């Protein structure tokens, strides 16, 4: 599954928090409500889990505090599929 064109960065905090992954979107496509912030999607390792799944849009400032940069293909397949579904709604 290919990376959506709106995704500019993917971060992984290694499981330090339940929302392990943060996907950062291109501000030319997803315009944030406040200057200097990017639209982000925070996700758990299994965002579709009915009890522990996390999948929440928010605004963020990109940086190392969100975890290390990883490639789209480093995300688990289920997480990639979930992101694509969220973007197609």
C-alpha cells in the first residue's frame, strides 16, 4: 500500500506511549487552525482495537519529541491500512 501524498513524515516513539505513531500531513493539503502547527494523526500499534485502539487527529509541532522518523513502509500493515481508510472518509 503506497504512502498517501498528504503524508510528509511518520514518527515512532518506540512504544513509550499508547499513541506510538504520529503521522504528519502536508500543510498545503491539511491546513491547521493555528499558525505554525501541522495536522497530525496519532495512532496506537493496533488503532482498530475496540478497547485500546487510538486514532486521533490533532495539531502538532514536528520534532524529535514525537519519536524518530521512520518510513511509511516501517509502519505495520494494519496501521497503514487504517490511515488510508481515515483519509478516504
